[in-house]
C-alpha cells in the first residue's frame, strides 16, 4: 500500500485537465448521489467550456487532483476561501471524491493534508470547514484523525429519491 501511495501526485487541476476532472466529478455524482449537493442530472447539462471557466488556481480557491504515475485522475477535492470581510478567516473543502479503483491507498488523506498545508500559507485563514454525510464513517474518521472536530449535525441536509441524509459539520482550526 505504501508503495502505491507514493506514486500519487497531488497538484492543481488545470484547464488542460478539465475533461478528466469533469468525468470524475460526474462519476462521483452518479456513484454517490447522497454525498453531494449537486446532482448528476444537473451536472451533465454543464458544458466543458463552462467547466474550464470554473477552474481557478489562486492560493485560496482551487481544485486539487490526485494523479497516478500514468497521469490518471484518481481523486479530487476543492477548496474555496470565503471572500467577505467578516468571513474571510474561513475556507471550505468541497467535492472530495476518490474513484473506487483507487480507494484504500491513502489518496483522500493526501488531498486533505495538502489543503491543510496550503491553508497554513494563506494569510488570515483560521479555519477550514467541511460537511460529510453522517453515514460515511470512513470519511468522518479520516477527517477526525487529521484534526477536524464536529460542531454540529444538519438533519436532512440532502434529500435524494425521497430519503433524507444528515450531514456532519466539521472544522479544522489553525
């Protein structure tokens, strides 16, 4: 496992990666519809040109990709800092997903560690928030292990095919 883990490269998604990113994002929405606020049905209506326009890479608004040694996109996560004066001390992790082929190889951990590391370099950033479907215990455990603490549960945060899903609200403090 450690050998495979070392072969993953974490870097920003660039416009040239837009198609691979969008395919993985759609896979995430299709395979785990209960875990994301956006639906697959909504996402397929978005053009690749619009996806390219959404890709940003400043220090406080980016999408990370986890790439294999043969340049396959195995996982991803987004980070966005709040931009209003009273909330700019906070950022949000969103869209965490690792393709089933690449799970249990430490990829989500590497993505998370990279966001935390980058956050230390963003002046004035004091916390990173995220929400995770409460039934996704492996994700909750990963976030807890790396310093995120639960500050609430949002009941029925998402609803999919008539079933409600609670989200655990978590924060990391610098």
